[in-house]
């Protein structure tokens, strides 16, 4: 599995592409000021969606 570190500002512009990458197995780490703060992970399709 590959890993992609992306700054928050860049992620705002490319969110759709980053979600697609996560769905394809890329480990997407969001960073703020160069430090990891969040990770995008895919949700398996067999789990029901949370309808809050």
C-alpha cells in the first residue's frame, strides 16, 4: 500500500481525488503545518451508511 501526505490547504482543492485514492487503497494522511492530523480511509460497502 502506498502512502500520500497532503496538506490541508491542498486537500481542500483536491478532496474528490483524495477520496478516490483512499477507496483504491492509498493511505491518505492529511497534515497541518507538516504534522499528521487525520487519515482518509475507505468504508466497506457492506456496512450500512450512518443516516444521522
